[in-house]
C-alpha cells in the first residue's frame, strides 16, 4: 500500500529540448539541470541529464523508483544497442509479459525496469510498432540516434501529461509540466488569450491548448515525430489509437456494461 500511496502523490517527470540546425544553447547541462529541478517534487529518488551535441537533443529526468530501485533503472536510459535514449513517466502494466517474449527472442536484460523493456521493444520492433504492444499509463520522449528522429508519445487515455512547443530560435521544448519549460532561455511566455477564454468558459484549458501561445498539450493516444537537423523543424502528430475504432470492432466480445467497467 505504501507504493500505491507514493504513486498517487509523486510521479516521475521529465523535460528536454531539441535545437534547430545551427542553434546553440550556452551551458546545456545547467539548463537541463534547472528544468529538472522544477520537477523535483515529481521524483525524489534520483535525477539525470543528457545532452547530445550531434543531434542538439537534451533530456532530463526526475525519478520515482518503483519497478527497479537500483541504478540500472536510472534515466535518461540508453537501449542495449545504443540506438535509443529515453526519458519516461508512467508504468507499463504488461512489461513482464513483453520481457518474457523478448527473452525468448534472445534479449538479455541488465535490470528489472519497465523502461528497459520499452527500449528493448523499440530495438526489436521500432517506436511506432511498439506503441500497439504497450499497455499502461505513460508519456515519454525517445531519441532515435540512428535515423535522427525524436518521438514524443502519450498513453491512450491521457493519464500522464506532456507539453510541447517551439520557443525562440526554433527550439522545440517539452516537459511533464509547464514550469520546467520556463527554465529554458528560449522559452516564449506570451499568454494565449483564446486559452484564457476557454479557461473562463470551462474552468480548465482543454487539450491541445495551454495557457501559453507557443505551447500545446500532446493529446491522448498521440505520437509526435520530428526529423532532426533542420533549420525549420516540422513535427508530425498522429493518433496511434482511437477509442471509437477499438469498440467498433466486430470481433469485440463485450457488452455495454462490461465496456463501462473497462472505462471506469
């Protein structure tokens, strides 16, 4: 019960940025450290930063250790192949089942975290294909160093938050909370007056909007794909899952009452 209580009160958090081609950030590790510090309340068990000058990608993570409390569960985490680097917030409910499948294919794991299993899935099946296999609540940012793509993804129901948007000089910023974005020197803090109107109307700001004009919420069941190394980066956002399509399947053997239970 103690773990459940901590999970409800504290959760992991991450933040990061991607520089456009030709852009630089002074002292990137210090910037990442500051972004991560604003997320300290989300993860008291550890922190990590990673910056890659070749791709211009920086990642920071605050850790709440649950599945693997050893250093092998620390993030940012690299896949066994070295191809992928991830920061992740959430829990993959079927990670042990996936780990057994991957072990049968010859994968050897260093630790016992669901993060490592996710990375092994990416190594084996790719990011987009792995999303269909993941069951849980999650938000993550993962860099594919081989083909120089950055991916941001959010779980099907949107349980874990993820904000993203472009700052000054074409820098892409992303984080679990808006406060972390404000620590980056390229952040644009212009208020979105239309979002204010939505707040007054609904008493909250619905996705994909945020209080800032340049920042959006990644919608549930969405995958953002960004090709790196361009002077003007253009992310592509797609829905990898649709609740209407799922429950419209002819082979779905579930009545109305069962569906209600699944969704509550």
